[in-house]
């Protein structure tokens, strides 16, 4: 049952609203004073209210001024203000602070009921409408996503780079109650320098260290009431794993340079393309942190294991890209056959990159295969010793990485994202392929 907080000191108006919304299926908590409402928001039901309806002028103050001073998570609820003494300035200030509506009495009760219903029931796709994919494996994964969305448990998403782990995490946030109360804070654990991890995760006070010119709220604090998504969590160094575990257990931490405890109530979703069980056996990932993160585990299989999703994804991506570019895009049968025949080692991320490139190179928005051209790269000789397969594979990888480095101006971080692999994996491949910073590509890694 959805719970409504009503703040109204007029007994006739209050009773009328209670009766109407109880008929609409709400459980109504009626407060007659701001002090009483403040206690209700801080109490057990505080995080469970679906919406708030409040009169503006109450016996112990103006609700609009009180509202502006509330915590971000409390103001993130859908708030509806009712007043018989409306002013434009007051309405603008209240809406800017996060209120959903500011209604002047006499108001249309049917409109208020409709608005509250819409605000307290976030749109969720029909159960038979695929969002992650149409293959049985992705249907199963999506069913788990829907099931855990409204349960504030920790979720670990596993799968290769580019399979859609962040998309699944965003859906869990979007379909859950926390979507109305806080932000979705996404953190790529590889992208945060180890020396800055504690400051970025926990925040810091002004002058906590050289260069700290102002107070900074960290990822954990900014995710209060919402979702903290830790991508590539397996790359966290051991020192940070211990500090993060403690913060997750207690939902509290200290900003650098502060002795005051900061509390944050967030949902944790983590993702990795690593085998964390192997990492635990090797002693590089804490077992207690793993079980704290992996209350529910959802595995997303690679695209090559679910070929029925390739055409579905291609058509959806083309629709999105066409909308972004403001022009129609179509593909030839030959182009589609080529797409269906590929293995897509970089999964959906590689597929999207391929489609973006094809659109740029297309004529009149029609995606087709390029015409015949001269072969590039080393070709197997027609006589003499035959080139071993591993040498051909290494050369292909070397040329592909070099091309990606050129496209990103030599940025290792951007190149790893483009290739759908972690920064560490990219460095390991470059080392194996003898691709140093001064590689012939002319693009030095940064």
C-alpha cells in the first residue's frame, strides 16, 4: 500500500483529504503541525512515503520555508502544496526547491488525485516489453532486475565489458522507490586514481589537504537516498576495499579532515567483468566485501551467446541514433547479414560503435557494406612458410588498438572504453604486443 503524508491544520479540509485518498488506496499519515511532520519524515515511515500534500500556512509556521530547509532526500519526494494565499514568488521558490506542484485553493480535487497517483507510481514497462533483450537469457536477467528493483538489497552484476551492466543498474534504480528520492551515482573504479580514491568516495572538508579549496561531498554522500553504482568493482585496491566495507556496513563515514560522522542511506549496485571468486582465492578481493555486495547476483551473457538479440539491439540502436541525429537511418540486407555474422567481442558497446561509424560513412542514411577495396594488413603468402594463426591474431589486435588510440588522441582511458575492455587489460595487451607509449601509431597513451 502506498503511504501519503498529509500536513493540514484545518480539521475539515484534513478529514476530507484523508477520506478521499484512503478511498484511492493510500494509507494516510495526517500531521497537523510542522513539528509533527518533521518527526514523521525522520521516523520509520520517512523513507517510505509515496508523496506529501501540505498546506502552506500552518499554526507553527510557513510550510514552504520549512520545506526549503529539509534534507535533499526528503525534498526529493513528490510534494504538493495547497494554499489560499498564493503568491508568484513563493510558488517559484518552492518549485525550484523541488516541489512537484503548488495549487491555489479552491483546487480541483480530481486533478490533485491524478497528480499524486502519477507521482507515486513511477512508469514501469509492461512485463512482456523487453528492455535488455529478447533472448531467454536476457529475459531471465530482466525478470531478476524487475524483481529486485523494489527491494533495497545489494546487487552484483557480472558479465563481459559492453554487455549492458550499467543499463541494468540504471533500470534497477529507475524501477525502484529510490528513483524518487535520490540520484544514480555511477563510479568507474578504474577511472579514479588510487591516490584520490578516499577523497572522491568519502569527500573532504575545506583545507583538509593542499588544494582542498572548498568542502567536497563524496560519492557515498551524494548517493544518499538513491543508488551508488560501482562499475569494475574488482579493480578496487585492497586498502580501499577495507574502507568501503566498513562504510557499507555502517552506512556512515568521515569526510577527510572531519571528526563528524556523515551518514548516507543509499542502495549499492556493483558490476564486474572479472571472476571475483578467483580473485578471492588469490587474495586480491576481500571475501567479506564480496558477500556484502553480492546479496543478489545477476549475470549478463555476452552477445555472441545470444544471437537472437543482435538484430533486436541493432534496430533499437538505429532508432536511437536516428533520433539523435534528426534524420532517418535504414540498413541494407547485406549490412544486416554482416552484422548478424559477426561475433561482437566488445558486445553491445562494440555494436553501437560500429553502427555510429557506418552512419557517418553512409550515403543518404542507408547503411551498406563498403565496395571492394585493396586488402590491408599482412596477407598470407601463396607460397613459402605459412603465417601462424596466433601471429595473424596478434597483428589484427595490434592494428585495431592502434586505430582506437588514434581515434581517441592516445588516451588509454578513452581507448579502453571504446574497445570495451578495462584500462588494465588494455595496458597488458599493449605490453604483450610490444606497443609502448611511443608506438608507431604516433599516439602516446595518456
